C-alpha cells in the first residue's frame, strides 16, 4: 500500500499551468497516482488557496465554475479542516522549525491525516518534519510513495 501524500497548492495549480508544460506533466503524474491509489490528501486551506489563485494566476484563468468543480472532486480526499489541535501543532512546528505559520499549518494538517509525505515545491526537498518528509514533485516522481518508511 502506498504511503499517504499531502498535496500542496502549488502542485494542484501546476496541473493547469500551460506556461510550464514540464511541471504541468509532472504535477499531473503525481495527481494520477494519488487518485489511482487513493493516497492523496489535502486541506481546506489548500483548496481555498487553489480557488483564489486558479481564478487569477494564469493568462487563461479557470472560471469560477471550473475551479469549484475541481475543488468538489477533492472532497473525496476528505480535506482536513483546521481545528484547535492542528493550530497547536502548527504553532509548535513554527516555533521549533522556523516555518511560516501558513506552511506550518500545511505540515500540521499532513500530520493530522497520517501522511508520510508533503508534496510541495515551496519547501525544502527532503526535509523531515516529525513524521512528514517534504518532497519536491519536480525532483522525484510518485514512485517515492513505495519506498519503505521509517
């Protein structure tokens, strides 16, 4: 069974970015594997960021309806809603590791869902934060999900 992978906003966005075809292809490959194996996870925070940026970031932005449809698909992953325990974990990560609060919330949500990996371009590839290892999807492929976990 594949390890669980928390998908960050940037990976979702690259799936639609026609300006970066190589990154688009790599992001889509990650998403295909996560859907096939039902090992993908995310959070309400990430989906909100996706909606906001997908509507403005690209020369041909997604329509509100298309962005909403995409977000509705991710309801199957049961996106994590930030609660008090998640905030406490995020504050600890922020203090201990020096992450921004928003990145610490993402890491905390990944931990709360039992994810072994956080798939993100925006954080240091290979860094281990408690039980979660950060992987850059443009440096490694989804086969990393099959590696033994420690």
